[in-house]
């Protein structure tokens, strides 16, 4: 990388951090329990809006995985989610009615919170419909993964977003608040993924899966990105560039081995396609606060009445992380 390119990337990173400092004025603390954060705690950062139906299981899942403290931003919920979250003893909660799109899809708010509270901590940044799966997650808590990464001098850990879906039309499923969504969403695409490289930031760009073949078959390059860097040993200069798809400094994006070997990696099971999907797609398409003015949600709303049947003859039923490793969707690398 040339000196000029390096300088431009440093300026870009500084710009994101200054922007986050400005956007922090949009946040109002509802429940600030950050004084309880201990030096070795593993933190989770997330934004949400009208996700009350998902929040109880989300908290339970990540508490069981080993998250010690949740730092959450509620973007104008109207469904009771804020009330539920503010009463949780391990949650610090902020709220804002400001535009999600104008805050880089929530990343400006999280960048501020990460810069203030995450340095020195392992931090997991996910949406409330994303569930982190990593090698040995059934027997080793997140602290085990974090300690191994520390011992290996690894600062960031990659995960592919894996869309999970039911067998049959999405709208015909039944989901109750607090239940495990993967009792319903227990199928996925074992293949059908394409990978390219971002020459500037060095991250891999992954696309494909059921959303690509169902909603973006005629425009595959517009399909959602599935590459994520959710787990990071945070330092003050760090910043996400585009959601959690890529970061600065760009060395944090090298989460997959570039020389034909295998680095450890995980998967984010994506619980998007519950029976709430149709209403959500229509609402977000009209709100136009997501990427490209909500074009992804408009594609959902326009095709299949937002009630698709994503299952196909190549779909595979989910078992566990070892199955995903065999399929090449994640790797334990040299972690034994």
C-alpha cells in the first residue's frame, strides 16, 4: 500500500470517528449501567427498532454464550422493546428518533459507544436477528475463544452471515416471543456463494444464498453482502466502514487466510425469515432508511408478496457448527 493510500485511509478513519462524535448528540441515555463493566468483560453492541418479539431470546442466547454487558441503541421503537430492555440488569440502553440511514445505518451511534466503552475489551457487534456460532461454541464460552485469539495475537474474527429459513412459505411459520427461532428456521443453502476481494480494504466480499437466488436472481451483484467481522479486540482508533462488513485499519479485515491455509472463522445464523417478515419488509421499504434507500426491502416487498418459499431441493437442514465446518462455511483453523 502506497503512502498516499495509507494517508487517505487514516483520514477516512478519522472522519468516521469525528462523525460518530457528532452523532452521539442524538443519543439519550435510558439506562446507563456502564459503571458495572469490569476490565475483562466481553461486550455486545447492537441497534434495534420494533424488535420486542426477538429480544428475550437474543439476550438469553448471548448471556449463555458469555456476553457480560449489552450496549444497545433503540431507534424509536413503538412495540415495548425499550421498556423491556431498560429493566435488564446487564443492559445499558440509549434511545434516538434520528434517522437510521443518516447515522450510517446505526454505525455512527455504535462507533461512539465502542470508542468510549470498548477499548481493551473483546466486542461483539451484531443485529438482533444474528446469532454467533463459532468452533466449539457448544462446549467453550466466548471467553475461551477470546483467550485463544489473544494468545494467538489475533485482533479480529470473521463470520459469514448464513440465512436460515423454514420449509414452506415464510408467512406460514409460527413464532412466539422468547422462543428459539431456529426451531422454525432450520434450513440453509450449503452452497451457491460467490467470493470477490476488495482491493483497497482487502476484505472478502461474499454474496449468495437464498436471498440472492430468490430476490436478486437477475441482479446478483446487488445481493446483500454476507461477510462480517463481528468479534474484535477493540482499540480506540478502530471503526467499521460499512455495517460490520469491513473495518479500518484495514489489517482487521484479514480474517480469512490469504495463502491457501485456514484461519478460524464462524457463522452468524440469520433469523430474518420469521412470520414477521412480510410486515417488516413493507414497513422498511416505505421508511427507506436502509442501504440504497431500502432497495433490499423493496425487492422483498415486490417479489412473492414478501412471503417467499425459500426452500429448494438443495437446502440442507441445520445440525450444528461441525456440519458447517464440513461444508466449508466456517473453520476451526488450528484451534484444537
